[in-house]
């Protein structure tokens, strides 16, 4: 939590309480259903929560916005982002039923009313959103295929609606594979956070 406070010093007491509660709930659930690598659960705050919150360093979602977390797994980045933006509506989807069960149990336990998890594959989902977010889910070209049909045309933000994804490693080839008509931007996470973990990790924005 100290790193969260360092990079997000203006959160409300309720937001801090909710983020602190994640440090208790995820290890408990992970013992029952493996949603985070058992070797990595001790790094929950830096590797999963703070990593998810990189999206909040890039964009501040409007209160009336609708955001889809595609392939949320155990709730990342959707649950940390829903805590930071309590007036924005977040929908978290995943094709694994057990993971969505954990998502809904965790968000209920911390009183997070602005997000909900749905067990559904991205290809089957039909609702419309301002932004799609994801974290280490799939190749960017595949993500845009899944995401762009779910993004609505109405604009609420200065930044055009689109896909915001957190990726690691060498992503140059992935970006080259995107159609030439797509506009994309790449941001190193070391521009937001200074821990070595964030080296070679990026936020990619692809405009709809």
C-alpha cells in the first residue's frame, strides 16, 4: 500500500480502505481458486494493483463513462480502476466462470457498486462502451478485433474512445501488425512508476 499512497496521494479514506482490503481478500481467494500465480501473490500490490492503476495515470474516466475490462481474470485492471473512479461504470468479462465468481465476491466484499463481472467470451458480448481496457490478454491485433465493435461512437472525453491495454516485452511487431488506418500510442510505464518491475512494460492506446 505504500507505493499506492506514493503515486496516488489524494485518494479518499474509503478508496484506501477498499485497496487495503484487496490485500486480504485476494490471498484468501487465491488459496481456493488460482487467479494469481501462487509465486506472485506476495507481490499483489506492485505487480497487479499498481500495474492496473497505470491506466489512471493515462486517463481520468468521466463519471458517466462506461468501461469494459476484457479478459479480466481475477479482476485486473477493472477492480482497482473501479475503486479509483467510483462514478464510472465498469463491466468485467472473462470466459472462465470461476474467475468471474472471484471478481464478484471481491467487489461485493469491499462494497464496490460501480462494477460487476460477467461470465462471457469477448466474441459473444454485445454491449457498448467508451473504452475497453485489458491487461496481458492477447495480441494487440486480436484485441482490436474484439474491442472495436464494442466501442460506441458518442464521445465523452477529450481523448477519442478506444482500446487501452497494458503489455510487456517487445511489442514493436504487434504494433506493426495493426492496420495502417489505426492510430496508436505507446507509453513506457517507467514514465509513471520508478520500480524496476515496470521496465519493458507499456501502456498501448489504440484509437477507435
